């Protein structure tokens, strides 16, 4: 198991700082994955995990939750097995600790990697991550798709209508892209391309990310 972490600080216009924790987890060994699942999943999660038959669905279920637990552990003093990550009405992840909904989490997974961002319930954030395996796919189209997915997760409504998440513009910055939306002017998104990897974070436009050019260090040496 390979784990990479990064703290991201958002600043509001009134001078408030919001600390978030980004974690990426990569598994390549099925036996190791099974051992970690038994050790780290909450009893409710383990019940659902064992009901899943297909290995790729087991891996997706596990990767997202384990990344989320590592991210949450950086914010709250709780063991991973006491954190129960459930799903809401739009499949948005809900975090329960001792039956209390305390923190927010955004989860994504692709291939053998799970990504999670833990943050305060005062924020509206969403992430998406994709590994592009074929050269026939335009990676910039994947960037657009990931930006829309991230926004849908931030809004906690799911990507039910592709058109309402239409992108207005994409600006190339230093080593990332700034993406704005046609209908959701309150939000914007930053995107990172690293060879075959695409990563996006959607967040309120009123916030500023400190040192956003360093966010993609989570994926350094994975490309």
C-alpha cells in the first residue's frame, strides 16, 4: 500500500482559514487489500464489503473509504474502524463517528487508486480523479468531465443532468487549470494533469487556495 498526503488551506474573504486534508492511496496486492479491509473498515462497511461479489467493485468500495479514513484521521483523533462512511440519497458520502455526522468527505477512485478530501462541514468541496488508459481519449475532455463531477459532488446532488454543469471557460495557469462554470457562478474548479492522471477540486469562488501549485505533489512519482 502506498499512501500520499497533503494539507490544503482555503482562505475566506473575511480572513478565516479552513484546513482540509487530501489523501491518495494505491493498492496493487489483492491479499493486502483484504487484510486491510478486515482491519480498517467499520463493522457496517465490512458487512457491505463482504456482500460485493465482483473484485473490482470491492476494490472501488475499499479504496475510497480507506483514503477517506486516512484523511479524516488527520483531522480528528479517531481510529479508522470507528469511522462509518455511509451514503446519502444522492450517493454522497456521509461520515458517522459514534453515530454523529461530524465532518465532510469527498471521494473518488480510478484504477488502483483512491483519493479523498476531508473538510469542515462549513465548506462545500468536491473532488474527482481519473486515470486515462488509452491515447485515443482527449485528456482535456477528461479534465472537463472531472470538473463537472467535482462540482456535482460539492453540491451533493450527483451528475444527473450533464447540461447544467456546462463549463464557461478553462484558463491555463502555472501548472494547473482554472475552470469556471456557465450556470454555477458561485463555484470554480482547479484541475491538474500529470501524464495519464487527471485531478480536480471544485470549491466556492469566494475562497482562495494557498499554494495550489503544490497540490499535485500528491501524485508526484506516480506518473
